[in-house]
């Protein structure tokens, strides 16, 4: 193997996302295809983010996937700030092509991948659902390098083929759309129900579109007129928070997808007695959770349900049908080499999905 010459470059500070994004050193091989066993990856270590050259993973008993596109998620921003204590390559939204796999029928297939990789031995894994395996790794989040890289590795059983008619730019939304569809795994939503979604970010917009397809009366609550218009074009009612606050005890189901503790408080006020509060947000650090009137849960018999990852196949089916407006959710795209700047842009107010292309 030829020796690999490494050039070190001072990375740009990403000041708008916080102290997690400090100036760090990142490495880049010089010369085209200087070493095929190395690849670029966007990595975090002790709250320092960098695009680095690292060894390309070996497939082993899993599949090696060449990443075509990856999407920056709010979770990526939180991980860069220290959430989950993760060290390694971040990112869990991707579409790619299988380069190596024990199952040769998968070679060359365009795929997306469910992000939870279980032990394969516990009761949950044997039942075919690794999402709560106690020994699981999670792509780009827990114990497994992620998707903001040229290559990634996942078990073959996690991979699903992308229908030919689904564009790469749409397929990369499979994971967050699956998370939206996962609400219907946890809660029965019928056409007679009134449902409110709090938060007009990427996830909130996907939740609103997926829930509206059930025929339920759907309201999206958010602060940004340009984002609310995306939902309005799909025939979904929208409100600003001030207007929505007047609609107390009106809704059968409220989905909290704002990412803010204040959304939790507001969601409870919208629920009718015996309604269901669905939590999509995870809250880090101090907030307003202690302001919640916990007696409401008892007196009004409110149910609270957590919802995290959903199955990918329902999301792929919706993408194949063209049932979800994806194009309006894409704000910007950058090469992986500009991953630091892309992360900065993803954290800007008003920006929706930012994509990375290796």
C-alpha cells in the first residue's frame, strides 16, 4: 500500500449552534484515491466535531453500504452538544447502495436501513423487533458509527430495498417519516378523531402529513408562516400558538414534536378528558416540565405515550405513492467535506432538512 500523506486543516467554528462546535483539526488525504481503504466521515469526540479521514469499515457478517445521501437531523445537533455521550461518526438518515453483503442478492441494491441493530438473541430480537433490545446499537447514536460518511455498516436484516421510482432525495427521508408513521403503531387514530401536532419543524410537518392521511381532523401548530404553508398546501389546518391556546380540551390526540419543554405544557391544555398525549421530543437539561399540573393526568384520565422509531416499510410505501410532500422539506445540500458548515446551517432558524452528499 502506498503511504498516505495527511494534511491538517483548521476547521471553521460553528458559533451559532453552541460551544459543542469548537474549532478542531480535521484531516484530509491529498491526491485522488490516495488510499481506497480510507474514507471521509463527520465525527464527534468530546463535543468536538470534525470531518476526518478514517479507515473504511469492513463488512464482516454485516452489509457494507456506500452512502449516496445522508440527512442532518436535530438529534445530530444534540449529539454534537454531548447528548448520549456518543463518540464516532454521527448520522442515521441515509440512502445508499450495498457494496458487500453475506446475502449476494443484496449486492448493488439501493437501500435504506433501520437504525437499531439488536443482539439477535433476546426475546425482543427473536420476535423481530430490535428497537428495544437492551444490547442494541443505534446507527450514529449508540455504539455504532453512523451515516455521515462515505460508507457505513449494518446487518443485512436492517436493510430495505428502495422502490425504483423513489428518488434518492426522497428516500433519505425514510427514517424520519417512519418515526412519524410510528405514532400510529402506538396510538389508534381514526377518521373521527381530532388531532393536533405541536411543532412545525421537519418532524412535525411529517407527522402532520402522515396523520392527515388517516382522515382525522388534523391541526399543525407552529410559529413559522413559511413552514405552516407547507402543511396548508396539503389541506392541513394550521394555527399559531396564540390562536391554538384558545382551543383548550378540544383534541383527542396531541403530538408534541416541538423539541421544547414548553410544547409539553401547551399540549396538555389542548387535550380533552381521556385524551392521549404522544411525546416525540426528548428534553435535555432544565425546562418547564415541573410546571405541568400532574393532577390533570389523574382527574382527566389522560394517557401519555412515548413514540420513537417506526417501521420503515410503511414510510417507503408512502414515498412510493408520492403521498408526502418531501421536496418542500429540503432546504440545502452540501458535500460531505463541508459537513461542519452543513451542521451550522442545519442549526439556523427557519432551515429545514440539510443533506450531505459524500
